[in-house]
C-alpha cells in the first residue's frame, strides 16, 4: 500500500492529497529515510510525519484497504 494512502486510511493525515504533498515535500520518512508518496508500506515500518514543529512517529501494525473511524487506531501504534 502506498504511503499516502496509508496515512489517509489510518487518519494520521486527513486527506490523501495532503499526504501526497507532504511526502513529496520530504516531510514523511520511513525507518529514517525520506520517502516519496509512491513508497510501499509494509507491516513493521516506523513512519515519521513532520507537522510544522512537531514530529509524529508511528509503527505500522496492519494494512487494510478501508477502515472505519473507530478502527483506524488499530493500524498503528505511536512510538517515542
């Protein structure tokens, strides 16, 4: 699954177009490496998303094509 789609489905980012723009601007990294929006996410990856002055890190636990709002948190766990 593409990183921009995962960020949208997991609700770490509200819209896929915003997730795509963030990745293409270099504000998204996976396992310490900056990635583009076409990067394929696998279970176990640690994603870091830069929002202005703060960075959110999350470990991928599951991949799904669709999810409900209540289940979105099951796709990742926050990492320090």
